[in-house]
C-alpha cells in the first residue's frame, strides 16, 4: 500500500488536549494563531520519531537535500544537446534517469541526506503512454526517494491511474511516502480506500542527525482541477492555508525544522514563503525552473540556487528547483542554528551529461558535428570535473537494465492494433497544391484539388481539441502531420508515423485578434516569405474562408468558432479571450507563427504535457473507426488559390 510506514517515520494526530512543553521558537511560531488554525491541528497528520521530545534542547543541524522534479516520463537522455564546454559549442547527451540514479547513489555517503522528488513524474513520453507510470515508478525505486509530492499531471488520467502508479512505487523496498496536505480524496475513492490506509499523507517526520525534520507536501490546486482529470469528489484546498495547518501541527509536536515540498511553480513558492510561519526550506516543481549560474555553458536560468526568501516571521527560507526531464540535479545545503533557525543556505544545481561529445569539424564549407576522439573526450571529462554546474555521469548499470526492459516493450507495443479507419484520411499541405502527397493512397487522388485540404490534419486537430479540457479550438500546422492514413486497420506504429515527434499540447490564452493574426502568419510564411508550406494552418472548432490571392491581413474572412456546448457557430470576437490548444512547436512561435512566440514567452499558456500522439490514439479509442469529420466542421470552408481559382 502506498504511504506504508517504515522504521524511519510515523504518522499520528496531535495531542490537542495535552500538548508537550514547547521550545521558545515553537511558542513564537504559534503566537497569534487564530482558533481555526489551532483547530486544524486536529485534522492535519503529524509525526514524530526518535528519543528527542518536544522540550528537548536543540542542536545545530546541517541538512543536505538532493532533489529533482518534473521528469515527466522522460527516462531516456536527450542526445545532440548543444552546450558550451570549455567555451566551445559541444553536443552532449543531457539527462537520462539512469544517470540520475548513478548520481544519487554517489551521494550515499553524504551526511544528513534527504532525497526528494517534487512532482510531475508522469505524462510526456511513450513510457507513460504505454505503461501509465509503471516505468516511472520502477526507475524512481532505483533511487529510493524519501518523499514524493504529486504534481498536477499525476491526475491526467484520474485518481485510479495515480493509485496504480503509487502501488508500483510501494512495491519495492523503498516504500516512498507520497505527501500532499491540500489534496483530500473522497472516502472510498481510489486514493482513500474504505478500510485501507490513505495513499496521500499531509506530512511525515524523519530523524536526521539526531533532529526531527518535518516534510510537508503541497500540490497546485486550481491548475490541477482545471487542466487534469481528478475525480469530482477529490478536493484541492487552498495551498497556503493547508500548508500552514500542516506546519502548525508539526511545530506543536516540537518539530523545529520544516521542509515544504511543493508542486506549484517558482514564483508561487516565493509568494507562499512570505505567507507562512515556521517554514525553513521549499523544494519545488511545476514551472520547470533552472536555478543557478550556467552562463559558462550557454544555458539561461531564472535565479540563484538556492533562492533565499523570507517567511512571514522574517526568517530565511531556502528555495530550490531543478529544471526538468532529469536534465539537472539539485543539491542544497542548509545549516540551522541551535534555535532551529536557518543560518545559511548553499548548494548547487548541476546539469547531468554523458561522457561522449561531438564538435563541429572546421573543414569544408558546411561544418558537421563529429565525435571527439577517446583522448579528447577524456580531456573534456577531466576539465568538466572542475565545473560545479556540470556533472559528467556514466548511467547506473542496474537502472539502465530496468529501463531497457521497458524500452523493448515500447517497440513491441508499437505493433499493437488500436483500431481502424473507415475511409482514407488524405494528406494535403495547402489546398490547391500542384502535387499530391497522398497520391498512392486509394481514395486520395484528387484530395489536393479540394477546398477542404488535409483530412488527416483536420482529424489530428479534432483529437487535440477533445484532449484539452480548456480549449475553445485547436490549431495544427500542416507539416506536423507526416503521412496519410489508408482505410483499414491501424496500429500504434501508424499513430507514431502520423505524429512522430515528442511534441506535447500547449493551451494558449489569446484574444480573437491574436488568433486571426496567427492564422495570417501561417499562410504568409509560405506565400510571402517563401518558407515551408508546412506552416499552413488547420483547426478544429474554428473555420474560415481563405483567399490566398489577397495580401496578408486580408486573406481570412468569415472566421467562426464552434461552441463546445451546443455545436453552433458564431463569429470570432476580436476582443474576447479564447483558449487555443496546439503543439508546443507552434505555440513557441515556430514554423512562421510569429504572433504566438511573444505570447508563449510571456507565460500566457498552460503546458498540458499530453503527448500529442497519445492524444490522437485516445481520440481513436473514444470515437471508434476514424473517419472524416462533417464537411461543415472543416477549417477550410471556401478557398481561393494564389492564382485566383476557387476550389470545390
């Protein structure tokens, strides 16, 4: 059972009617608490172990915390990642969970070490698509984290899938507890089974260096409710209120050192620190924030590591986050004085890379990346050993074998049949194209001459719209869909041939005017700028008339939005804010969609981390045999070509 106790921590209810004698710092923390906060002591779980009582004298403590977050089922490394090494552009393999395992094992002798994972372990690669967290749990158990806080994406497939992941996490010897003080599953639901132990604990206490250290979990509330799929009965409480109640419960038991594990984002962590008393450390996730100085390696970051804030009492709070996808490891060092206050924050986040390198060959008109010799590679390994922001790591052999078993199954799973297409879905980039990329597929001989354009791009957009809970409409670039779909049976490999990249779905907040500008961008990219026709837009829940003979800014007319509630169509309102779902490549302003780039950079988006191929597969599973949408639902209603020809 997830959340099962081991010999290092225990769960209890505070002795509300007979509290122990409290030390000075605890009394100071509790002073001024409202009665409601004191009452929360009866509700929040608290824990205590070891011989030290609530009134025992404290001693200085030096705490080391190794942490990662947001690995999102990205268990393989990222090859051909360009960094600056010794000032020279160099390709490396970045990340890889087996390298993280090797690093954590190398830290085994570090005194007073906590190993923490700050959430979003799942969603984002084929390992999740096929194994729904099993591969992630098995790899996490090669590290044995001391605690895990669920992120919003742990709920992408509901409470039952999260339960299955936590069951896997509890199967091995690690028994990693899962913490969240602000998630309250309904009694009798998968995460709170009748007659069983709860899967989520608000807090635990571990004895470290002879001192008790409290760990509290907090999961972002609004984003999880809005963009993931928790059960309706699963409550998400206010983050600050729940955190303070859990901290107060621990403090009332004499716990002087509090580490808050959060999954809500770097800015939210800084804001939360200022609202709380009693918090010493925040280890966070969700915003995929890299902290520290990586300028020597050509990588931007968002602040110092650790970032030092102040809590409501004016005491220091050490804040850390370690980027994303297993690309970095955070190692924080926190020193406490005898009164239990933070006296010093230190440490380092480091990029995790392999020991094989490529650099551009200077010979020839077009330099190409070439592997370095063994001697050159070893020299680089030696020089990088003196660079604290980079760790060159050989993958742990046992973890690599564990992952290899799943990688083999991924290849097998690609052959699995997933359904059928009742008619061909033809591939077209631009309606009226002179060439037909679907010419070899029966039923697609004339597809490029028709106003509707690409059937398969239209269906992919419909899949995106169905997969997003917030979006009003979906956008897909023509070139992102790679092949047509012939009528007949479909396999997982078909889906991954249609959508072969590792894109995820992004929800952007746009005005109607910005939507129209983005559509104009996509067409202008190939008509005016002479760039790839892969930028041509297709959409679901959005339709238009397109005149490619007109100048930019005048090409789209009669742009209408389909109501998700009624199916009716109404004109696009330039002043209204809409939610557009698209792939992360387009969302970032690539492929000529220049209007979207600044919006993405400004943070007006939500990353769903839904793998776009899996969304296509889910759409097929939900709707039955794939077929062309009704003609009225196609994005292209009327099309005039560049030459002034109106298409049928």
